[in-house]
C-alpha cells in the first residue's frame, strides 16, 4: 500500500533506462546457498553483493534491492531492474508469475 502511494508521487523509471543510466548489466550471475533456513544470494559478477531472503517470494525483491543498492540507484528511481531471475537447478522467479498467482 505504501509503495503504491510512493510510486504515485515518484513513478518508477523503465528498467532498461535505469540499467543504461547506472551502468547495470542486462544479466548477472547469481550464486544461491541455503543457510539457517534462508536463501543467501551472492554474485561473482558483483564483488561484495550479498543478500538473503526468507522464502522464494522474497527472492526477486531482495536481489533487485541488492543490485540497486550496489549501483547506488536512488529509491525514487526504481524498485527493480530484473523482472525475472533464473537460478539453475531451482527455477525461474518473475514478477509476472507472481502477479498471475495473486490474481487467481
């Protein structure tokens, strides 16, 4: 709810424009580990990037937040730059799939 209000004041920029403006690559490699019941995500492409998610629902949000923070993208600019991530051996996570599940 608060994010909707915030986004009505500060509309998010298109993800490809954000990537171009801040030099964010179109794809990054992710490493995923399960530690103490949480997913821990790092990236060999972005040294020092680390985030964790309690469940798969949080995974995409946390990866996007970590990447945006890594590239110093102000919160008012965007909430995500990757609307889908593929983790080999685990599956694909996307905002489109999540929205489809929420509307059913």
